[in-house]
């Protein structure tokens, strides 16, 4: 087995791959991409037939789970953060550098895969209430996984603060020249910019500019802010930006009523969230730099209960063969609520973030425990709409 200790560069293999006269760019046949990074972005926009029929609007969803490295929109973000760091010399491939990140899982999975592809190690700090599927996946991708008890962001033991500290410790203690790099998805501008440069323009092209509303949850806020900025720039104020918020998150009140939680209330709410929601990946109780960069562009918010999300997940399997993760189910509930408020024929776009395979042990287990498979068997559009 040949394992290169340096990145493989096409330039070095030009003579083996093509006639000497060929440049690396025309070695490529149509449909080839270079490395797994090349299979990130340009995801399909799926017309969800059942939700379109139920609402009389075109309900479309960006199939972000098809990003090839970590199977979520976080591939775009992780790649952009890594490329930015490489451009600044903060990360150097095969120097022994480690990427540290605080994440509920998706960003960690993308970082772990891309770290392998580009010559780094990954150390992922995550709260210990997240699904075991994500932990297993991270371990199989070769990341060091540090699970920390759920804490408010003000605590030094919050998963984000632990990751930041570990990166500093690495750089301070490295015997070689290797560095620790804290990716910092919550505050890094490279996050929303990945959507501003990638997802937003793709949606604009794929809808021919006809989009009327964009609906998304916020974990870091990168998706909603980056897309909002691009789409509003293209269509001025016409396109409605709607936040989909699970129960227990503070953002709904922030957007709807302008209420900011005090740190004490924030901690209290955070604790309640742990017991209140099965949804992973979205819903926060602070305004991050990423959310702030698009906060004023958010026109409305829809609060979604777990029960609504669970029923929607079941509905999507039943009617569309779409096996959605929990945040995707929340997005789809909010997309339907948004569509119902718009004139018939409007175009509403949301995001299919990740697959239900990552949520079997929590979210889908609850679907079975509630007997939803049988209950939703005969469910018609009117029944679905009545639950929203
Ligand atoms: N869905 C899932 C499954 C996620 O993990 C995340 C991010 N934590 C999101 C949605 C939200 O994306 P963003 O961070 O861009 O707000």
C-alpha cells in the first residue's frame, strides 16, 4: 500500500497522466473533480412535490447533504475556513498541524474529512448530548473527539471555549514547528462568506431569480446570513428571509420581538433547551458574529415544536422518500408555514441539511416511540397543515 507523505499534486504526475503537451487543467475529463474538495457545492435544488401540492407554492430545497466530504452544508464552510487559513499561512499541510473546532457535529465531520484530504489532524470538541452516530463517524474519520458536558457559553468549559484553549495549548507546547489552528465557525467570517459565494449564487441561478422566500435555521447563523446577504443584494428587499427556530432557542424572540436574553436568562433557556428539543444543529441563545452579519436582513421567524418536526420528518419519508435529519425537518415545517402566508405559486427555498441516518438513535427513535409511523400512514395534506 502506497501512502504518500506529501500531498499528491497533479502537476507532478503530468507525464504519467497525459501527453507532455497537456496542462493539468485539460487532463480532466468532463465530470471529473480534483479530490473530495471538488465534490463540494453545486448541489441540486429539489422540488418537494408533497409540500408544493399541500401549499400551492413551489417548495424547493437545496440538497446540501450531497456535499461529498461530510454530507452537510458545513463542507462549504470547513473548506473555506481551511483555505483561508492556508492562504494566511496559519495552516501548512503535512507540518503536523491540527485543526481544533467546537461543534455539535456537522462542522466537525466536514473538518475531520477535509483535514485527512489536505494533510492535517482534527481535534473536535462537542457537547455530550449529541447523537452517538456523529461521534462514531468522527472517530472513524480519524479525529480526536472530546465530549464535554453541556455548559453555557460563559463557562470556560463550553465546547467552543475548550476547543479554542486546546488550539492555544498545542501551539504553545509543540516541540516541532506544528501549530494548532482554532477554526472558530461561530465567529469566523469565512463561514457566512462560503454561503455568500457558493450557496446563494447557486440558488439564484437555479431559481432563475424567481425565489420569493428563503427559510433556514441558525446554528452559527452562517447559512441564513450568507444567503440573505446574497439574495437581498440580487433581489433587493423582495425576497423574504425567514428563520426556522426550534423550541428552546432564543433567536425567535430576538427576531420577532427584539428581545435579547440577559446572560442569566440565556443560561436558563439553554438548560431548558436540553430537555425541550430533540433537534440538533440549530437553535442558539446568543447572537454570533455570523448571525450578526445578516441579522437585520431576517424578516420573520417561525417557531417549530419537536412534535411538528417529528411529524414532518415522517411525512417526508412517507410522501417523498426524503429521509431528513432533525434540522431539515424544522426547516421544512417553517417553509410550509411561510408558503401558507404567501400568494399561491410563490417560490420558497429551504435547505436539506443532513440525512436521517445521523439521527436514528434520538430523533427517529422518538418517531417510533410515539407510534408516528402508523399514525401518519393515512395522513393527508389537510392533516399535515392542521398540525402546523
Ligand atoms: N443543520 C445542521 C445539522 C447543523 O449541524 C447546522 C450547524 N450546526 C445547521 C443546520 C445550521 O447551520 P448554520 O451553522 O449555518 O446556522
